[in-house]
């Protein structure tokens, strides 16, 4: 919290993110990133900043939000562009947003919930439509399911991205190859073609080309000549898309495609070069890696190229190490770790990150202590079992974190054992597997404990 007014100083969670791609709100909103924060009862609008191929987000307002509500039941959970070209917001409209571990009897928040009768508000919901006085909604009702494929092709040029996306989806689901010739014409035609085909100026010409290329790819009808023409398109996003799709031919070690791609090594756009480096890795031999290194060396002003290669190398190294360690385990232990790898992705990644090094809050602060190479994680089994069963609060190694480690004791012994065994055998940790029966023993010893552990408590219990 901010000490001056107790407002949130960082997001606790977010969901339902979307890029607004409609055409019935001011142009300055098009391409902006919207994400709800249901705990803070707000919606962030962020500008998408592209600096030399590296994309980041920046709040569109200074110390303000697109929407912030004082209604304690406002719980926005989703955003979307609608068929009428406007922005839609789904509000779960729920009194309680926290998990039961945070709101149980004896917690600080429970009396606040009861006093405000927030526990009584459930089973409701709202959908908001964001409008603007200077724009009228698009009143054309979608009839895409009944539209002929040729009509769907024309919607690939619609100014509202909702229509383009759904037209592309239906064309691919139908598998109608009769429209392939028309699709192949799109990436190579000039503006006059779009005026004639759609009876209106092509404001979204480059987007239409991108949709056409991906629709051809989805129909398994993309050919090299169409891609080669797209490599030369005046729009960098079209060139980038064509490079991406060309991976189909690179995986077949197609020399003609590789030769054409190499002409893009001097492309003026950083995003095209970054995509080229990513796609060349699809080559089945080491040639791709050599070409990527060549691109990196020639482009020191595009740091994302080197960063991406470094990340790829670390990932490959980690996968190889995990495989080696995995094969040393017994079948029972393999099953245990496999189960937790799924649990970790679902439950733990948001606070600790994929590598266990923690998630930054946008400053030097971290959401939670790191797990990677942590002495406590690799140490006494009983200590880590106690922490997961009953949670942990207070400073860790002298540092205070925004939230406590919630208790997970409502899960069964196998779940607890799987989580701890995975963490103790990944993220550069190496410690003995924890068995469900060991969890059962500690659970029995701490059955009457109702509060979180602190490090002082844990040290005392270990004596």
C-alpha cells in the first residue's frame, strides 16, 4: 500500500487482457492494451511502446487509471472488442474476490467483509459497453455463420478487428479451398485492387494481407511464391508475418526459401530481423544457429537479438539438465515431479516466475522471496513442509514482502509432497524427494496450528 492514502502501489492480479482493435472509439485508443485488476477495482489502459523491436507497456495516464471504482463490488475480469467496434468490459460484480485462505475466521479482512455484507453479494454480473459521444456504434448485425466464403474473404478488410478475426477463423474451420486463389491475390495487390474488391478505401490494407497469409497457412494452402512476394512488401508487419509462416518450409530444409530469407538480413526494420532470427532456428541442422549468430553480430543496436539468443540457450541448457536428472529418478518419483510441474505452472508461477527467481513489481521490490538456489528450500524437509501446510508471514532474510505465503494445507499429502519435491529438484535446487508419508507425519504434528509460521517460530520448532 501507499502510506499516504492506503491505495495499491502495484497490481495484485490481472486477467482478461485485450488489445482494442475496434473502429468506433477515438483513434488514440486503437491498439491500446486494456487489463482489469479485480482486487483493486480498476482497469488499466496502457500504450504499447515499441523501441527497436522490444515491446513494453506504459500507463496512458499519469498516476491515474482508465477506470477506477469506489464500488466495493466492482470486479472487472474481462475486456474485449465487440462487433459494433466498441470496447466491452465484463464485471463479475462480486463482494469477495480473495481466496478462502485470506478470508477465514480470525483473519483481518473477515470483519470488514461481514460489516459491509460483501459475503451476501454473489451470483450477479454486469457487462459494460464503452461508448464515445463522437462515434456511433456499427449497427450491422453479424451473420458470419451463414455468410458465403467469398463474403467472409471481404470481411478480412473490415476496419473492426472483431470481424477480421472471426472471418479468418470461419474460413479455416470450413476448409473451403475455393477461396484460395482470392486469398493468394491479396498479399500482392495494390490499393486500387482493394477499392474494387471491397467498394471502399483499404484503411487496413496491411492487416488484410496479414489475415490472408495466416488464412492460407491455416488452410494448408500457403505456397512459396506468395511468401516470397510478401517478403518484399512495403509494410514491415507483412514482411515479418511472411518470415514467420516460412518456418513450414525451413523445417523441410528448403534451400530456395532459405536463400530468399537471407535477403532480409539487411531489412531496415528491427522486428523483421528479430523474427528472422527466431524463424531460422527452425532449420533442422546447425546452419540456422550460425546464421542467427551472424545476424546478432551485424546488429549490435538491436539488443533484443542477443537477449533472445541468450534466453534460448539458457532454456535449452535447463531442459537438458532436467532430462538428465529426471532419468535418474525412480518411476514413482518421476510421476510425483510430473504432477507438480503442472501444479507449479497453475499456482506458483505468478509469484515466483518460471525460473523461481521471483517476479519484480516494476521496481526493485519482489512479489515473493526467490526459490532458486535457496538454502532453506534445499535444507530440512520438515521446515519446508510446515511452511507449505500453514503458510509463512513476516520478514524473510530481513526483507518484508507485500503478501504472506498462503497456507496450502487444504491440499492432500501427495499434492504437498509433489510441490515441494519439484521445487527442491528444479530451478538449480537439488535436494531429496519428499514423500507423502513425510507430509502426513508433519501434518499430524501441526494439526492444531491456526496461524502462519514466522522464521522465528520455525527455528524454535526445529530445536
